């Protein structure tokens, strides 16, 4: 599967990077699939990517199989894609993870969006829902 992002997702990387730059400790950002992603091959999905600012670092996580059931579980190919993209194997959190310097918000956003596309089957930001502090959510909403 190609890591090339569709136009809408490619454009959305900078918006997500701006939102990550506004995160504060204690207020994570969770990006979830709003509905099943047809390319993920599931009827419903509990898949997500999330970020939290912890001290001087930004922790990124992509859902692990511990939190997924049935057809929603990650396939061996998707697990290989997570590894190829640079995610670490699940730790005590049960999720695949990476640490970033908080100033690396563009790299973190690019990894998240590529993961959402390649691993979780997302083709457009409309397939996503967001949970974060209001000042972060404002940056993720599409323009009027």
C-alpha cells in the first residue's frame, strides 16, 4: 500500500500540526474513526491515534490489538506497516507508541495522518472525530 496521501489528508497534516503545537499537559488529543473505513475491511471500528504532552515530550499512540476485537483487529500486514512507519511495539499502554520533541509537531502530524491512511484506511478527514480541549478542536475543524 502506498504512503502517498490523498489531497484532503495531505492538506490536513498542517492543520493537525498546528493543533499539536497547542496541546497542553493534561489535555490529550484523540483522533478516532467516525465510521468504518471501507479499506480497513470492518463494519465498525474502535481504531484511533492519540497524542498527549507529558512533561517536555509529546507521546503519540496508535491503537493496539489489546483494544480491538474481531475483524477490527490489526492484520499482520497492518502490524508490519506500523513497524515500517516507525511505531514501537505496544508497551504497558497496549498501544503502539512514539515519543517526539514537542517542537516536532509537523513530523508527529505527518506520522499520524500517514498511519490513519495506510494502517486504518482513512481517506478523508471527514472520516474522523476528535476529542481535545476546545482551543485545539477549533484548529481541527474545517473552514466554513
